[in-house]
């Protein structure tokens, strides 16, 4: 790895407390020249699935060799392992609790997982409540200085993954998905990917798509401003997921849509 790649931070720490700033201080003490980028610190508290989806959507937007630190860690202080995930182009550091589940499943990224056991790369005094400061930040900093991943520990294959809801297809033209995330604007992100819709359409891409949420139709459009009123609409978002929205409004609040809500997709082929 080239010295001084970017380090990114993704956490559920928020901005009220000093945790994020402290992690940056630890990193810069070890490597004062490394650039640090915040992806987000507003992951819902202890929401491992949200963290997994966020890093999947974000990691490949950065230059090759970027080091991504993800700390959403409700098991901090327990026997859960700290790990490094090395892919063909990126390195990720965080707890072995499923936050990297989506990275493991990517077909175009090979990966190796290292259990971090070389404690001389940790902070000398460690707490049982702040491994972001004591383990993950210093490990990322040492990685940014060119230390090889195998210096930190040994490869493992029994790393933790979390079950992610997958769409069901009770009929060849019907897909049953669900809401997996709600963003800052109240847009409703589902687990239905554009690639699945394309597969259902097959050789007839002109098929009519009908989306139902809570029994209400959300017409399929290409962009937000195409919505003609304040009702529900749907589109494929910038990450390739089916998203339900209100133009200039909060769909989740207006229609009381929660994570886990069912989303039905019909395709009528001409």
C-alpha cells in the first residue's frame, strides 16, 4: 500500500460528543500527513445493517487504496473480534459483527479477512468501551503508513455476516421486497435493485412497472421532478436501489412508512 492513502470514518457516534474528534487525533498522532474524510457519523445507534448498507454504497467512490474505518459496535468490550478486510482495491477496519456483510458479497471484489491480534499497534491503555479510539483508529493509521495487513494478525474464514432481507418472487411478474432504510430526506430505500427489475423484464424492457406501498401506488419515474403531485412515486436511486419518495416532501413521515414495510412490484409485459 502506498503511504498516506485516505482514511474514511463511518460511525454512529453523532457530533455532540468528542468521540469522532478523538479518533482523528489518534490517527494524526501516528500519521500527521494522512487525509481523513467523514462519510457519516449519523448511523442510527447500534444499527449494524444500516452501517453495512452505508459502506457498501460509499466505499468504491474513493480512490483505490483508501482505508475505510467503520465503527458501529454494540458488542464493544465483548469477545467479538477486531478485523481488517482487504479487498482488491480497498482496506476496511472495524468490528467482526457483520458491518462488512455487503462487502463480502460483492462479485467484483475479492477479499481477505484478518483477525487483528498484534496489540502493539493498539493504544497502550485500552478501555472496554471505546475501541474506535483504542484499536480501530490506530490500526488504520499504521496501515496508512504502509504496514502490511498480515503484520496485524492471521487470516480467518469464520467472520460474521448478518442476514439481509432478500426480495421474494411469488410469481414471475411479481416481486415482494421491503424497506431497508430511510434517508435524511425521508426517502424510502428498498431492497429491490435495478438489476432484479431488469431480469424480470428480460428481453422486453418496455414492461410497465407498478409499485405498491401500504396499498398505495407509487408510479415509477426517472427523476424526482417528474413527480406531478405530492403523492408517492418511485425511481431507481443513485446506488441502484428502488426508492419511494415524495417530491419536495418526506415520504416516510407523510405515509407512516417504517423500515420493514412491504413493497410490492408488478411488471406487466406487453
